[in-house]
C-alpha cells in the first residue's frame, strides 16, 4: 500500500483508511480528456464506465459538472451536456 504524505512530502500519514481513500481518489481510476468543438454537446468518454452507478466525474476546464443538471449519461461511452461546452474547452473524465 502506498503511503499518504503531508504537503512537505517527508512526513507520512499513518492511517490506513486515509491511504485507502487517497488511493481511490488519485490512483486506479481511468482518466481522459477531450477538447470541445464548436457547439458540441455530445462527448465520447475515452473509456467505458458504468451508466447510473455514479462512478463518472466530469469537469469542464477544471470545474466539476453535475449529473442530471449539467449532463446526462447517454450510453456507456457517451455523455450529453444540457448546453454546449465552450469552444476549445477541455472536458475531463475520471471514472
């Protein structure tokens, strides 16, 4: 198991539950980005995810989007935004 460290990078946090949370959040999850085209609302997620399992996080230029409000999970490989993402914005997927 990897250790979690304080910001100074020299002091390990000795708490297995916190290390487990850190590993889940920052490791072992699939990631991918797509650059938005003009007027684009439908995006292909660069990996397969479990629709309806609330396992996909979506960001536009670093701002987290809200499932059901900002976007819908259309299929296991696509999402549809309620409004077009800004042209050339970076859409990030973490699942």
